[in-house]
C-alpha cells in the first residue's frame, strides 16, 4: 500500500464523497452499484460543483482509487458493488469521514454549515465539536487533510475545505501570476475547483447587489437609464 496519497481529481473525490454519504443515508443499498454511483455523482442537489460524469469516467475514477486502496469492490450478485475505505487508509474516525465527505460533495463550508449538512451522516453535538475534529484534521502529523480559508468580506465565520484535491490558489499567487503547479507542470484540479468556487461566490454577490439596487430604484421611483 502506498505511504502517501496522490492529489485526487475532482471526480475521484466526488466518488469517495458519494460512497461515504450513501453508506449512512441509504445503508440498504450500500455498497453501491456503478449505476447508483454515477447518479450520486451527477446529483443536482447538495452538490457543488454540479458535474455530468459518464459511466466510463466514474469507472476510471474507481480504478484509480482502487490502486490506493481507497475503494473496496465486491462481486456478490450479478453486478459489482463498491464501498469506500477512507477510515482505514487515512486513519481517521467516522466523524472526520463525515466532515470530509461533505466537503468533497459541497465544497468549502463553515463549521456551522458542516454541522447542519452532516446531520444525516453524523449528529455533532455543537459547532465546537465540529471545529475540534476540523482542527484535528488540519494538524495531523501524517499531513493535513483540511484547511481553514481566509474569512470572506462580510462573513462572520471562516470556511474550511478538504485538501485531497490539493491546496487552493492564494490571492498572492494569482496577483503575481504564479499559479502553483503539480510535478508534471499542470494546474491541479484542486486549484481549478477553488477558482471556480471563488468565481461562483463573486457572481452570487454581484447578483445580490443588482437585486438590492433594483429594489432601491423602485422604492425611489428612479428609472434605470
């Protein structure tokens, strides 16, 4: 078994997240068939970003994850079924698996958001309990699995993100046009995902400002030129 994990692709992390989620939410269907797993990866709700992965792409992700013992395949019945091996490979408790799974499925979130979104996977007593597990994951001697992001303007809490797809691009790196690259010289999927998340947040803020301005114009009886 490899001693270190590779930087996972967005789809590979999505596959792991779906397996960890469905293990708790639909235990009677777990381990999952390939068809069920594809549907979970392409789910339109509770996913960020939303993706459209083909059956062959998900199968390729499973093959890659199997090489690092993160996937367990069983062949009972007429079709193969797949389960995750996150806790054994990463040496983390089930509570931490729930947090990482939700970060892989929904992107960066605050401790409060994670507590709510993890409700069906694990019921954390309070936000401080969530924060304790996040800090533990961020200070692992074997290598951190999550990190706390800088607070966004107007936000009251910091968001957290998982690091299985690599570290995010810092603002300093972007301003100097020095984007971090992987050993092959390519921008990592983790960096791309982080950029997409930032763009999505900015677009949402712009839409909110536009709605506020439209409402203000209407209240003041001002017509936009």
